């Protein structure tokens, strides 16, 4: 797996319709991502967290024919908790 540097976070798109509490999130939640890997300087986000992000700050990249996204920790708005 790949390890982002500094405060960068590697994400994959996560399509969800509701969280564990049953709150409907709608079908247009294109800004919900799952954390795949984090850099050494990331403080609040961990692998497997679901996060809402600033979509304009995302950088897309393709690794082994799979689309990933990279973002800095400061561009994550919140973590989706159960």
C-alpha cells in the first residue's frame, strides 16, 4: 500500500445511503470518502474513517487501475461517527 507524506491523506470514494444511526444521507453525497492511509503528521483522522471533505481540494490519482484521492487533513470537514 502507499503511504502519504506529511499531513496528506489517501482516500477512496464511499457511496453510502445512511449511517449506523439510520440517518439518511441522500444520493448526492459525493463528498463522503473512506480513509485508506494517512501521513505521519495527521493527527485526527485514522484509517477506515468515513469523512466529509472539501471537494475542491481533492486531487485524483489512479493506481493499478483504481481511483484514489489525496487531500490534506485541513480540508476534511468532519468524521462520520456511529
